[in-house]
């Protein structure tokens, strides 16, 4: 049995053949997928997609989406986690982290969102799904 621990199945790249991708994964023995969200605007779609297929999912704000996220999105994440607290398919906060690979990103804003989401995850008793690109030292610190 295989588990795909990180699949952005909600991404528009899959719009044309999402069901076929799921069918191929199942045929290959993938019994479970974890779908991490990347921004608040995707939360409902990720949750609905997970429930449609019985997949696990995570809610969070990805470091590549931090610059277009609003400060209030952290409170929206917190509220959504509270609203879905009894959902057995909600398994983590993610995808969160630090990206020091892509040029031009605001590292301070990334770090603030990362730290705040770690606090939110702890409050909700959930593990985190981390995005780490050229940022391992800063992320662990
Ligand atoms: Zn990812």
C-alpha cells in the first residue's frame, strides 16, 4: 500500500484530468493521498476534493502565497481549523514553511506567517506539512 503524503490535486494543472489521475493512482496501489492547501481561497476546494475521494487534507498558507495573503488570513486559518475540528480527514496544518530559493520573496513576512502558523498548529494539536527550499537552517531555528 502506498500513501502520497503531498499532492496538490486541487491545482488547476489537474483540471483537465483530475479523475483520471486519481484512478491511475488507485490502480498503482496508492491507497491514500494527503492534499495540502496553499491559500485561504483554496480551503473549501481542498476540503471538498478530499471528501469526494476519502483523501486526507491539510489547511495552511504556503510560503509562495504569503505575499498575496492578507494578514487576516491567519485568523481565517485558525477559524477554519476550529470549524473543521471534528473532521477526521483534516490531518495537519500545511503547507507552510520558508522558501529562500525563489528570488524576490519577502523573508520577514514568510517567517512571520510560518511562526504564526506553527502557533496555530500547536493550539489545534495538529502536525505541520513543511515546505523547505534553501531554508533548512532558518526553518529549524
Ligand atoms: Zn507542496
